């Protein structure tokens, strides 16, 4: 069901409202221009439609139900409603997927491991991309290669979630608008995104911004919030697909969404956001905030879930430093957190997740595959694929967004 609309509302849901009102028998009022602006003329048509009921001028769930009848919601892209994600044919979609560090694999673009990843049964893949990789030795890649990998996602019926990794764990959230949004909105990039928008989700910035880790958390949170509001405004002038927003502090601080999540959603004229946490919780207990977010009906997902967590010691990254899988191979997490317990919980509460990662990674034990081949799964990968309770084979359902003529 679309959100409640009233005078002053804007966006794709208003376009749907105007289109549905125009589809009803002729009235004494002129047809509406489906421009996405709920103005006085649209208000008159709504009140006219409500004439045999309680006339409020507000398009509430009852009014929507009458407008839409039993017809499933349809849009040109994935969309969110409440805390759930739906594909373009109106089918609820619970993300069950894998992260693919595509550009860290220097064999790309000459080859890629997407076809092997598809064998896991995952219904989504979060794709690492850089506007500038930052290492001159890395083989060249181009937008044509991005177009090609998105086309392969379609062919393999895996939802692509495209993200930019240029400022991972950078404290400065203002970089979102000064450095990243211009890339997203450049004409060549927009052409690729619009080509694949029916089944595409965009993750504007991987793990950008600080909150708990900042000297002044209140100022940092406001900077983060305003940066994303500005980005949403810019993006929505061109694109209407779902925008995934990573929590600050390397994605770990999901509690910010219970504070500002609804404000971000209300700011988005399409109300089409996914609020993403990364469960690297060796020294932090984020579990209570999941329930709070669910109770607030927020569209929470976990963009990264892993069995190991790195640590920075004296300015050097120590890979696989913490065990998030209760194996006692290295250092135990301070909060007794395990990814297995989290995945059990996310299954029960219908919350989407994507595992980090397929291949390659600086921590080899955090790879699902030893070499990118499905038949060389690591123990971690085998559990994520074949666990009878939360594994991809048992829980991932493919979207109908890829059907040429979806059944609705």
C-alpha cells in the first residue's frame, strides 16, 4: 500500500494517485496532469472520489484500497512500503544475498565470478564500485564494464545493489555531495542506471560518516543527516529507484535510524529508502536497536554480515582480529556477538541481509569461496549457503522483477 498523501505531497506515489483517478469514469472535473504534485485540482478529484464515503481530501489506506482494488501495486522500480521492500510487480522481497568486492578482483573486467556466486541461490548481490580506485596498478575499468555486470545480474536474476566504496569509513559525511553525488548524476552514469532501474538498488556511499566515533556526536549526526537529505533531493530529480543508506561509524551505528530514519524517509518524495547496518559488533551491542527499528516500521536491512572483524592497531589493519562466529580462533568479541545468532533473528523478523563477502578479501576466512568458485566454498561459505535455518538455499526467493511479463 502506498503512503498516505495529502495536499502538498509530491513524488511517484502522487503520480500513481493521479493516474488511478484519471482511470475512473469521466467526471465534471478535467483530467489530471500526472505531474507528481498534489495541488488543489488533485485535491478536488480526491474529494470527488470520496463523495460516497467520508470526505477528507486525504488519501489514506482506505482510499488507496478503493482506488487500487485487489490489484497489486506496480511501479517501474523496486519500492519500499513500511519496513518492507517490493519489486516492480508488487511482490514482497526479502534480500538474501552476498557482497561482491568486484574491483578488488583485478581479473575484472576480463572475467568475473558472478555466475559462480549465483549458484549459492542468493537473490541479491552488493557490488563494490569506485569512481577512482586509487591504485594506478589496477587494470583499467569503465562504465561499459559496469553496464555489462548489471546485465549479467539481470541474466542471472540477482538484484544488483550498486555502491561506491571511495570513502569507506571516512568521517566526513559532506563528501557525499561534493564527491559522490556528482558521479551518480553524471550523464553517462545516469544512462546506465536508468537502463537497469527496474531491478536496481543504489547504495550512495559505503560506510561514510561518523556518529559515536565523533568528538561531538550531536553535531556529527546532524551533518550526516543533512548530507543525506541533500543527496536525496539531488538524486530524486533523476532517479526513483531505492536508495540504500549506510549507517555511520563504518555502518555499525544503526541506532541513528531510530532517531533520524523517519525524517529521511519523509524527506524523500518517493519514500523509497533502505536503511542499512553493518554488523561488525565485536565491541558494540547493536541487537536491541533492531527491535526498536522494526517497531518503528523502518525499512532496515543489513548490508554486511560477517564471521570475522578487523581491528586497527597502531595504524595497521589486523585482518580477522575478532571472531564473530564463536570459534575462538583469535579474539573473542567483547559483546559475545555471533553472526549466526543474528541471522536466526533476521530470518524470524523478515529482515534482509547480505554476507561479506564472496571473494576476494584481506581476511581469507571471511570469504565464502576460496577462489571465486562455487565448488570451493569455505566453511563459512558452506554455512551461509546450506544452513537449513538461515542459509541462502533455504531462505532466498528470487524476484519477479526480471520477468519480461511478470505474473501479478
